[in-house]
């Protein structure tokens, strides 16, 4: 589960789909060497973004991704 105190690298490693949120927000966290050290909270502060709002967006991205996976499993493509 994501938290504001999780490092960017850990968060991306656990849930790579959240990269789109960082990119959409104009944050260069994806692929940044400092991502190993910065937490989600610190990155939000550096970019002047409300940390709680960013966390909400990251969690929504995870939920949307999980929903797509569940849907794909329930309705596999015909071969």
C-alpha cells in the first residue's frame, strides 16, 4: 500500500502504473536517480503539489489499473 513516506523508487517498483501520474503532473521522478532517496511527500513538496492530493491520484491510478486487470480476467479475448 502506498504511503507518503514510501520512496519514489519503492512506489514505482511495487506499482509501475503510477508512473503516468508523475508524468502527467510534470514530475521527472520516473527514472530520476534521486527517486531512491525522495519520498512521495518530499517529491510533492519539491514540486509544490499537495501531498495528500498526489497520494489520492496515485491510489486512483492503482485502483483503475486493478479494475482493468479484473475486467480482462473476467472477459478474456476470444481466440
